[in-house]
């Protein structure tokens, strides 16, 4: 297998994960109540504003991960495993609960690093 084949395989796996991400998002949007979804969106927007104070380049990191072979694939695969473990431990939760948990955890981690 040549380097070119390895790069193409990596980018294809990144693209696969991108489409799986889009599919999950569409399923969540289509199954949610619009009123409740607006409330969730407002809460997540507030957390995102605080999150961006500590991680201002996170959006660029995510975009760059799709350009580097295999990076987005492993990053999103790890996130799916993390979600699965979260749902397994916390029965009856939804993706919204996981997103709140991740935002709060990442913000807390950044605050703890800034205290040191």
C-alpha cells in the first residue's frame, strides 16, 4: 500500500465520520420538539460562549482534523465511545444531556488549568 493509498483511505474515513455526524444530528433534530429544542439551543449557546473563552480556536481545530488523514475518524470514534459509555452509565439521558456534560466538563477542566 502506497502513501497515497493510505492518505486516501484516511480522508475517506474522515468523510465517513462527517456523514455519520450529520446523520446523527438530523435524527436528533427530527425527533425533538421545536419548543424544547429552542430551550436546549439557548442553554447550549450560553455554554458555547463560555467554552469559546477558554478554547478560541476549537472550530479551526475541528476543521483541520478533517484535512489530516485519520484524525477526524479517531476523534469522532472516541467521542462516540464516550457517548456510549455516558448513556450506559446514565440511563434515560439524551444527546442534549451529554452535550451539557461535555461543555461543563471541558469548561471546568480549563478553569482548573488556569488556576494553576
